[in-house]
C-alpha cells in the first residue's frame, strides 16, 4: 500500500516540523502514534501480499 507509506511519511514530516519549531504539544504525540500505526499496518499488509 504505497498510499499508507506516503501518508505515514507526511505525518512523520509534520511531527519533525512540530518538534523543530516547538509547536503542537500533545498533537505531536498523537501524530507520532498515528504514524506508528500506519507503518505497522503497511508492513503487515505488504508482508501478507508477498506470501
């Protein structure tokens, strides 16, 4: 699922921007959790396709 990989990448990018410019607060933690979930779902779905 390339879409999930792109979406996760954008979330990580926004998290890094938020950390660098000290904006967001709790929003950064939520985005980090969302990015982790997206990468896990993408890894599991791509692993199922290849087997």
